[in-house]
């Protein structure tokens, strides 16, 4: 019985850790992406629905990279960096949390 419980809890923790962190995604957007593209997070997140964000971040965020690499050369360079790959899950969580069809609306220019 203990083995089954430990297995279930481990699976839940592993799944939760693969979802990304909304607060980290917000911080990354504010301090890394905003200075590059000069768009606030609240305006960027409402560009797509939750499903659209999911689709853009599928296959290692290939859809996101191709769609937004045309913003400017600095952002294109950032999107192809390992740094972006390391924070992509947190950014995805942030974008989905505040998506166009989300019930949650950002406060104070988040």
C-alpha cells in the first residue's frame, strides 16, 4: 500500500513540476522579454486563447518561435537561445493563465 501511495505522489509531483510556474513566467516576461519587445505582459497574453497558447508551445515551442521571431532581431536571437528553452514552460504557464479566454485578468499592468 505504501508503495502505491508513494508512486502516486511521485507521479503527481513530476506532472506538476512539468507545468511551469505562472509567477516565474511573469517575472521572466517582465525582466527579459518586455525590454526586448517593449510590450507589457497583460497586452501580450491576451493575443491568444488558452488553446492557441498550448498549440504555440507544442513541439518545443516551435509555433511560438516561428510566429514571434519576426518582432525584431534581438527577440529572434533570444528565441533560439538555450535561455528561452529553459524558461519556456514558465512563460507558457503565464501566457495560459492570463489568456484571452481566461477568467483571470491581470491587475496593475502585470
